[in-house]
């Protein structure tokens, strides 16, 4: 017996991590999500979406989620997500593999 499982998209998980109130998507358009989420929330989201990611390591999946944060418009630990991506590339921010 085949079973289907639904994994939400990266943007839906990022918006859920922002803990914004539920809105009517038919009436409210072009919403700016100007919240702030923690790097731990980003890592947790990357772990959930790891099986769909093309990255070799978890750090690559985290950078994919940070790119989603850029498009959603939120910040990560009060910083621009692009700066966090650069810090991961430079080795300033350590992403655990396990």
C-alpha cells in the first residue's frame, strides 16, 4: 500500500517560524514579512527539508533556507540572511552535521 506524505515548502516553514497570525490570502496581497527568526530555526527547517535538497552537506541546505529568508524578507538573528551566508562560507558560523 502506497502512502503519501506532504512536506511543506521552505517558504511556508520560514513563515511559520516567524509566528505571524493567520491571514486571508484572498483579501491580503503582497505581505511584507519583516520578522526575525533564529539560526536554530533555520537549521531545524533545513533538517526537515534535507531529503529534497541538492546540497551535499547540511551547511548547503542551511544556505538554501537562508536564500528563502531573503526572498520572504525576514532577518536571521537580527542580521541580513546574505551576511549569515557569507559567515558560513568564511567559516565564522559553524553548522553541525548531526
